[in-house]
C-alpha cells in the first residue's frame, strides 16, 4: 500500500467523520457509525506525519506548512466546535428537563447533580464526542517539535548499547522526558487540542520504529486496544488504521516530478473540505428556515 493510497483512505475516513459532525444529530446511530468509520484516520495521519518528517529535505518548511494549513482550517473548525457545543447543551437541557429538571434536582446546581448521577457511558454520550477547539494540525505541529528534540537526542546518544548502563539510562530518560513534556503541553495547552494524548504517542512510535515495521505495528495495535475503554468499536476501527499503516510498502505512489500539485492538493483538502461542509450546513439551515422546517 503506497503513501498515495494511505492518503486517499485518510481523506475518505476523515470526511465521513466530519460530515457526521456537521449534518447528523449527536447520539444517533448513523452519527456514531460514521464517526467510528472515521477512526482509522488518526493512525494513518500520524504515520504520514512521522514518515514525512523523516524523509523531508527541509523540516522547518514542513513544520510551517502543517502549521499554516491548520491555521487556515481553524477558521472553519471553530464553527464546527461552536455548533457541537450548542447542540450538546440543548440535548443535555432536554434530557435534564425530561428527568424532572429543577423540580427534582433543585434550582441550584441541579444540572451538575443530574449529570454526576449518570453512568460514565451516558456522560460520554454528551461530552465524549465534542471536538476540541483547535484542530489536529496544531497538535501535529507540537508533535513535530517533539520529533526535532527526539532526533537531537538520537544524534547525541546514538542507539542503545549493550553493557552501557549509564548511556542507555541517559538515552531513555531524555526520550521519556520529551514525550511526557509533549503530552503535558498538549493536555495543558490553554485551548484544547484535538488528540492531545493519542497523537504524540502514535507519532513518536511511528518515527522511532519506522524501520522496524512489526514492532511499530504491535505497539500501535496495543495503544489502539487501550481505546476500548472508550468504545470497543472505536478501538477496532482505530486498529484498522494500524493495519493500513502496517501494509505500507514504502512507495510514494506517484511521480513528484510529473505531478507536483498532488502534494499541494492533499494539504489543501483539509481546510477546503471543512469550508465546503460548513457552507453546506449554513445553506441547509437557510433552506430549512426559509421553508419553515427549522
């Protein structure tokens, strides 16, 4: 499976995921199904970022390209974020009122009492599928900064060496500190980041073990299965993305000299597809309101 095929799978799964966010009712069966179909996009995207970072001739330009693409996409991503929060608030309000509302739970802190009494699965139905405020390309930018540090550590220490305890301890300590700091920065960032925990781990594994495909596949698979704590289907769909990554044959899939615009089109697709979905939602609302359906 070439990089081109991986990118096409990424585009399809990502678009299904975002289409569900834009057009479908939260919690509906079709909504959940399409969002699960979008899960393979994460390991594929992380692998492509790590692979691109390892192979690019100019890592600074690569990092800036991802950052500015995310900056453009954020104009439309914020609309989706706001829309989801408003819809989730309305759904929670309806469910709270259906459960008795202030008459049962009290006017002061009633919503919090009602919400805390729900099971974790029920709470996740309201809060677990709301997209964060900053799109995933900002997370990828921070992850690439992590890879810059990781590469410097590798250049300084080299590989792990037999019977060199202090050397190996220093290497592992620096690597561990780097990944932990990256995850903490992503988690504690003033504005919530998409995939703030999963992306740094996936990208680091893909970068460190890109030459050891079996090891990389096993580690990504184990991390994917841990996601079963959120949803079993979520984990299995993510694992499907890992299978796609494992099937990568190391080929680009097209001739860069003959088709130089292909790379640009893939970068442009992320903000463009968000713009199209947002505009489609906007015109759909106008249409519905015009005919008295809203």
